[in-house]
C-alpha cells in the first residue's frame, strides 16, 4: 500500500442509553503506516477495544472519517463490511473464539468460506497458516486438546489465513500465563519482522506493549498528547 493502512480523522464514538448519549471516543486522529507494529495502551474503560472494533469494521464511528486498507468504512453497508473484512483484516480475540466442534485446521479455514476457493485450496492455505505459527503437528486437534497458548496461536493462524494487510489483536495475552504470553508475543514480533505485517495490539501490559515499535496511549477516550514512545525501555519504565 502507498498510503496509511489506517487513517482516522476526528473520529468520535458514542452510545445511547435511554435518552442519554455516552461518549466513548473523542476526536481521535491516528494513522497506522504499512508494516508498522503499534500498541494501544490505556486503563480499562478508556475506549481501546472500541477503537480496535472501529478499525475492524465491527462498529461504525458516530462522526469523523475512517479509512482502512483504502476503504472508507463510514460509507459501507453491513454485508459490504463483512466481505471486505474477510480479505483485509485479521482479528485476534483475547479468548480465542475458536469453535469447539471444529479442529484447528477447520477453525482456521472459516474465513475462507467467504472466498471463491475449492475445498482443497482452503485446506492448503489453512495448513500453511498453521505452519507459520508452528502448529503443523496439531492440525486435527480440537480446542480442548490444546493449551491456551496453542489455542491463541490457532486464532492467529485464522487471522492470517487470508493474508490481510492489517492484523488486529485485542489483549491477545490477557488470558495466558507468562510463558505462553511470551510465545505469542514472540510470534507477533516474528510476523511483523519477517512477513512485514502491519499489526495493532490493544494491551494494558507494558511487557506486551514493549514489543511494538510505537505506543499510543488512550485516556478516557482521548489520545494522550504524548502519543509516541519510540524506545521500549520507556514503555517498561512507565509500568506501575
């Protein structure tokens, strides 16, 4: 891509509760460049996940401009967003969101069901994605047969299988022990360095954020005036 992968201009997001309007994001302007690894930090309730959901096309801004992978998401219909998302955004959830009745390979194949591919091609691509996350020996295992770290790596393979230009991860290590979290973070780091993936990670963990090349801090729905942190030791030194 020649321009930013994500371009947000004066984005606001509010929800209605009865006759009250509750602002969540306030006048957010943010660009994510190709091959960037960005961490979005902030306390619970600061709007981090809402911001990530907007980037993924799961939700729409109340106002402002949002362009992701060249598509203006404020102008697309629900079905259009679903088709667009299948090929342009990979999303990694904190709690994996794997279907328990499907094997690792079948879970990874799911995003490809929206593409015009043969069953053999879907299988091949799923196996390639699982090889990227070092799970070629777990193709036919069900989620309950995997560790938490392995389940998250399956979820990352599922996010990668359509080779999207943008990978989004919402607290990807929040439900893992320290060893498994380290493995997942190392995997994301490898995907960024070796495959030039553009990655945005939401986290409250300074150890996770320190893997990124840039950190943006969100406080009460507003980006911090000092939104750029270039050195990893600065992120770690800011930890409680």
